[in-house]
């Protein structure tokens, strides 16, 4: 069997396979685990701890704005503890580090996203929320 005969047989299988794969991927799409977890955290009910609520006031932001801004964040799995008992803990950082004002830890409590604390990145000297217990 010559090279061109083998190449022709290869193309007979390869081209229809690519077309079928194109229609399968186009219909379902591909999402990463990071995107799936962020969608889950965004669509759950948001509960803020005392420190987080205080630091949001320092950022001059309300909880609805905070929840909308979650779409600009991604999970850093190196700093997260997803297998922690009883609920997984996810460390969220901004996708664009230049525009980041804060980072935070969110716990995934079934249907609730609980944020206990927010780490302020920019110097906010007038915020005395760290003395809360």
C-alpha cells in the first residue's frame, strides 16, 4: 500500500470525525472546574461574617455589588482547602491582579456562600476591622 492510499484512508476517517466532534463541542461547550465553582458560588445565597461586612464598608461597597464583582475573580486552588470538613474553603483572587482591591475566602455551605473575612490589598489606614473577633 502506497503513501497516498494510506493518506486517503486516513482522511476518510479523520474529516468526518472532526465534523462530528465540532458539533458535539459546539453544543455542550467546555468549562473548567474553576469556572464551574465560580458559577456555583455566585448563584448561591451570600452571607457575610462580621469582619467581611466591616471591610466591605471600608471598601464603600454593598453586598450586592460584592456579589456582582465575584465574576471578576477566580479560585486559587493552591491556597484553597477544598476537602476541609465540614465545608470546603476556596481562596478567591482577582483575574486581573492590577485592578485587585481585595481577596477573600469563601466557604461553600451547600446553598450558601459564606465569606468570613476579606483581605484588603491596597493600603486602607482608616479601616480598623481587624480588631474584631
